[in-house]
């Protein structure tokens, strides 16, 4: 049987890394073996970032670099996914004839259709159509023992500088039951450190029924047997309630960590940012 190989380049944030790991899981289900050498890959996937100009330039440069392997390597299909193709699908399709397929920021599972053959070139869909779940195929690519877990997708804020709601849609929080089930699966696979991520972690649960809040999912995840460390990322201090502060300060598994951007110390800057 022919050895079918695939190579991934994941750019941008840890949330993008989770999406790349989902596509890697999809590829493995389709019978593809991951290779770290793009020169050996039959299919190359670039998961892009489109947040700021520097990130967009890095994405375009990487796409063109990977396109060279259509001549210098085994690559027969180049797939571009993620935020940049979500933001500029028509322009990219017109200006990058080297790319065989485009997926958006919520189209990770469509990679299966691409790999099976016969998929159309443009597969960029509604950015609010998908949220990762415990049953989603996923193959970890991070250091052994550590994993990122997305607890929500999208954002409801209207910050003046930010295009994330356009790229990722409105906030969709996962139910705590689903998050806990994924963490249990990860711990069973040897993960000991879990890093919770989303576009706006402190707003987790506000779109769910039943008054669910961030402290609910943090408390439940922290009690998963075998988990040693739990860290919260993108925890902007708009509203840290007493229960969450107590978990950060007192729970032996929850690390006392808040990644606070410097602009949160400047009221004038926050007003200009519409935060």
C-alpha cells in the first residue's frame, strides 16, 4: 500500500495549534502518516494567522515556501486553512494559484473531504459553524504531558483594534461536561498539565443556559484524577469573581497565573481600545 504522508505548519496562537491537531487527527483517520519533512509530504497544510500585518506576512511567506515543494518534493496538494483564508478568501484564491484548497477557521473537519479527493477548491464556510468537542479527532503535537484545551470559540466583544469576531464568530462556550470528558481522555493518554484557552476566557459560559461561569468548569477540570497542573490563558481581568480568585489562589492544581496585557493598567488606552 502506498505510504500517504502529510505535513503541517501551524502559525499563530495556541488556539490555532488545537485546530491543527484536529486536522492532524482527521488526516490520521484518513490513513495519512505525519512527517516533519515537507519534502516527503504528499499533502502540505498551512494553518494561517490573519490577526495583524506581521502575522499575515508570515502566513503568505510560509505558503509560498511550502508551494516550492510541489516542484522540489512530493507535494501534490497544498491546503491553506485558518484565519487568513477566512478573512481574505477571494483575494487569496486569485493571488495564490499554487494553493489547491482553502479552508476557513471553522472548517477543520473538511480536510477529510479534501484528502478523499474530489473536494472543491474553496471550502471556507461560516466561522461560527463549529466548536471542537471531546469526540473530535485530535492528535497532540505539543510536548509530552502537556496539552491545550479550547473551552470556547469566538468572541462577543467589539474592541476597536480586533478582527477576531469576524474571523471566529460570536462566542460559543462548550458545556463543562464536554470539557471535562476531553480532559479525562487527555489524562488517560499521559497528559498531566492542561492549559485552558479561548478568545475570551473570562467570558466563558455567559452564552450558556443555567448560569454557568468560568469557575464552574475550572473547578470541575481541576478535580480530574491524575491532573497535576491547570493553567488559564487569555484571562483578561474584566471580572474575576471571588470564587475564581479563590481557585487561583488556593486550589493545589490551579496555577496562580493571570496573563494580563500591559494596556489594562491604562484607563485611557482601554477606552480607545473600546475595552
